[in-house]
């Protein structure tokens, strides 16, 4: 009988609450849904209404009257209206009302305080409900202390604080000691306050979403690649999303796969340093299909590891929107043969990162405008894939100097496309002047390759050979056969030197 009487009272109280909501101009469906989420608050209203009978002014009133009076006086309906106006859903509102344990004013005070730290209105509900029930039992002074500590450590109050708190409301449930220990986890890695504040803005979860044990485990795992505390601090400041990755589900399978590809621990450290987001990418759906595509192109498996270590960004590009279109361009519009495409991609994976419209297509058109046929250009690219990565503003003056000052045929450029990789002012012009002054001539690969010491030695030897030749002293061993001449530096003829000097002085 007591249980039945209690159930009846609950129904009466719930109905009184619905009637109060209807008077507040809430729809019938909304009233039903909201009341179904707050059974604990309905019991609270029931207990208060029963206890009011002990007060002289309510001793003769009915239970319904007392329940309606308490609902009206506690201000719950206007509070619900205000929370709904601030974009809270009815489940969020119900959760807050239950968590308040009757202290409804604290909900409003906390919501108003969140506005003072610039939490966006539509995130107030999420922040209040995700922060945990205990936040409604804390004072505003405690919240101010937490915010002040974050502000002192690089989180800008006006620009970043609201974003950080709304994305990681768990911060509001921390004691001051716990927040300090979590912050010092990063600051003790040598991370300065500016980097710490930027890190929290980039990924607020790193400060409050994970347990300290989990944070320490992830830091220790990353250090196994040879990273120092300072290295790890810089890494996490640059890519804090790493802390959101699982060791067992994400990192260990990836590391095992990298070892299979021949990537050493040093190589993985390089990948972590230059492209840490790779350790956040899914292996099965993203990385493995790209590796298989490279194998299908003809890239040797033992070359893939060094290729990915050299250019880890390759693993972040879309296979269908980026990698495949560039490969198709190289095959169809840059003259690269099917036989050479694997070699080109292996030697120049950076080409994958180039824009087809703004880089590759412009460069191909420039080389074709020089009179180079498409199949020949494809062979040049196979020999030196980086040829397509240079800006035309860099290519043009080098080509003009080759043709106008050095009086070299286009054939020389086709044979040695690496010519464009050398500095015009620091390598090409100085060495050409030395050759002119000494009346010697080398093929481009001998002129530009090697150190300055090797070049000067080559010049001295060529000058000595010329002097012996001009004096009529010919040693049989110095006369190269026709098949050997292609691989030896050439001496300039007297007329060619004279023409070169004349052209040099005119320019």
C-alpha cells in the first residue's frame, strides 16, 4: 500500500510539473519528454511538497497545491526556458536539473560565468553536462582560479579560453592541484607557455580527457624512438593530436608495418619529427592501400621504406584525389614511360605533392617550348625527377646562360638535366669563367659535378694535356679510343675558346 501510494504521488507530482510547463508555453511533447528525464527531481519536488505540510501556512492545504506552489517558487520553469533559449536540449536540461540536487540557481550562475570566459552560447549546454555533476557544487572562485592558472600559462582568455573549456569541460571538475600536475606534464618537457597555450587551443583534450597514467604511457612509448624530453615537448606542441591516439590500436600495428617496409627506428623518428600526423592515420584504410599502389606502379619494396622516410607527407595525400592523378599526368602528359614511372616516383616522391595545374603542367609546357620532344622529356624526368619541381623563374635564367653565354647545344641539357639543380651564381657562372680563362671545355656533368677541389684538379689536368698536345708531345696512353671519349672531359678548340671569350666580354 505504501509503494502504491508513493507511485500515485509521483504521478500527481509529474502531472503538476507538466501543467506548470504548459503554463510556461511549452509544447505537450516537450513537457512529456523533459519530465521523463528528471525522475529524481520529481521525487525531490514530492519530498518538499510533503514536508511543507508541517508549516503552519500550508497545514490545511492539499498536496496538489503544495506541489504546484513549490514548482512555481523554485523557479524551475523560467530556468528551463532560459536554458532552452541558450540552445540546451531537453536531455541536457534534465541532466542538469537532476545534478543540481535542488540548487537550481547554481545552474544559472555557472552558465552566466561560462559566458564571461567567452564560451559560445551553443556550447554552454554541452559544457555544463560534460563537466560532471560535481561542478554544480563548486564555487565561482574555484573556477576563477582554474582559469587564471591557464591564462598565466599561455591560454588567452578572450580568444582561446572559451574554446578550450567548451571542448574539454572536464577541466572544470579538476582541483587546482590536479590541473597543475597535468599542465606540468607538458611544461616539464621544455615547452614554453606560448607553445602550451597554442597546444591547448589546437587540441583541448590533451589537458583533461585522458588519465595521467595514459598520458605517461604514451609519452614513454614515443620516447622509445629516441626522442628526448625536449624533442617530445616540441612534437606535442606541434601535433598534440598524437595524445589522442591509442598505443595498442594505432601505434603498435603501424610500427610493425613500418618495420616490415624496412623503416628503421631512426626512420620512424624522422617521420615523427617531420610529419607526426602519420602516426594518427589509420593503417588499414589509408596507408596500406597507398603502399600497394606504389608496388603496383613498379616501385621496389625495398625502396618504399626509404621513400616514405624521405617524404612522409606522401602518406597523408589522398590516393584517389592526389597520388593517382599525378601519376596519370606523368604518364600521359609528361612523357614518362610505363617502364620508368616506378623509378620516377621512387626517386622523386616530392612530385606527388606538386599541383598539377600550378606547377607540373607549367613546367612541362616550358620544356616543350624549348624544343624538347615529349618522349625525350620523359627520359629526362626519369633521369632527374626533380626537374619538374623548379620554378620557371629559376629555370629560365639558367637555360639562357647555357645557350647564350656557354654556347651549348640543347643536346647537352638533355644529356644532363641535373644542370638545373646547380646555383647559377655560385656554381655555373664561376666554373664556366674558370674554363674560359683556362681554355678548356668539359661536359656539363664534369663541369658541375664534384667539389671545387676536384674541379680545379680536373682543370689543371686538362690544361696540361692541352699544353702537351700543342707542343707536339703525344703519349700513346693519353690518346683515348673513340669509345672512351664520351666519358672524358673535352678540351676546347682554339676557335671555340676565342668565340666564348668574345661572347663573354660582350655580355
